[in-house]
């Protein structure tokens, strides 16, 4: 048995372990980044919703003031019409004044009804605004927590990530180039998992049965062998002692 092949298999096993740890740390960072992005998007959408309610409340408030002014003007007009009643001299003039009075009262009544609707809607909008403002404050707190969590994760993983990447580069430098190329190709095609154990004459990744003679070679660590089905590099179970 060639010691060189044992070394290659040992390095490949460790390389996969290091790659798995890098992937785990990367996934942890990505999860924290995505959580922050979701919190930011939730806040942005809720703030936009709040802005729309504020615009509606502002428009209703302007409309309310206009209607209040119209009602005030209408009532003053009614008083002016009433003050002219004493000057009416003919039946035709009297009927004209009554028609004018009726029209003015009808206009005031319509404005009062519209004002009542506007006030009711404005109150409802303000209630919704208070609810959304509370939601915005909650989301601002959630975003701050997500940012703090992201910063914490980045700090916690930075040193470990650097150490793993340095070890990965050392191992890649110690392996023959053809083995490195094969490892990288398998890893890119098999979801990052290039090196797996063979156990009980089967690949532990795809569960394909391995020919007995090939399994013996794997246990003895004589050379780099791949699963006939998924083509991952096969190594013996970790608890299996090396054959002498």
C-alpha cells in the first residue's frame, strides 16, 4: 500500500470537513443577512403604507376645513336671506326668496352630511395610523435587532472562516492537481459534497451498492476511488482501522 495514497485520502477527508464547515458558516451568515433584508423590507412596506394613510388624512383634513367654511358661508347666506324677508312686497318676490332660502338650506345640509362622512373617515384613518405607527416602531426595533445579529454573526464567524479558508488552501496545495480538479468538479456537481464514506458496501450519499472488491480497496485505502453511481470520492468509515 502506498503511503502517498493514504495521505491523499486523509487530505481529501479533511478537505471535505473544512468545506462543510465553511459552508455552515456561510449559510449562517446568509441567514443573518436574509433576516436583516426581510426586516428592512417589512419596515419599508409598512412605512409606505403609513405614508399613504398620512396623505389621506391630510387630504381629508383639508376637505373638512373647506366644508366647514362652506357651511359657515351657507348659514351666513341664510341669515342674509332672512333679513330680506321684511323687504318683500309681492307674492312673486316672496316665492323667490323662499326658493333661494330652500336652496341655501339644502346646500348647507348637503355640506353637513358630507362633513360628517369626512370626519368619520378621518377618525377611522387616524385610528389605523396609530396602529401602523405602532407597527413601524416594532419593525424599527426588529430591524435594529437584525442588524445587531448580523454584525454579531459576521464578527463571530470572521476568524473561524479565515482559519478554515487558510487550511483549505493549504490542503489544496498539498494535493495532486488532478485530484484537486476532480474534487472541485464533483463538489460543483453534487451540491458541495465530494467526499463521502462507504459503509456496509454502499455509498452513504446515494446508497448505491459497491462491488465487494472495490469496497475492500476502499477499506484498505489503496487509491482514490469514486462511487460508480454518483461519482463522489469514497473513503472508509472513520472508525475503520487502516489495513496493514
